[in-house]
């Protein structure tokens, strides 16, 4: 069996896990609604931001509405507010 790996997804390249490309939605259309911005932010936190930066302002704004893994939530809480 032959397995095809794209250039950026080779098992040797460790940056593969850092790249995020979701094709299940149109980001341009989602940015127009509050729910869409929350959804994009949540995916960036859970799946990785890719080559973009996560806005601290948006994380603080939507903190209570985000569905984040509990361990990742604790890490972000510590990094943002310094609480345990």
C-alpha cells in the first residue's frame, strides 16, 4: 500500500501539526456574525492558529462562551490572568 503525504504533511516534518486549514466553512461569511467570530476563535484555540495570531482581546471577550479542552482552558487562564 502506498501512502501519499503532501510536502507539508510528511511524517518527518513536525510543522504539520502546527498548520490549520479548515474547509467546512467560509471564514469570510462567518466573520460577519458574533457566533461566527466565536466559532473561528474556538477552532483556532482547539486546532491551532496556523500562521495567524490569536487575539487576546477576543479571547477575553468570549472566554465564558468558548468550548475549550479543560487542560487548555487552565493553561490559558494561567497565561492570561495568572490564576490557577
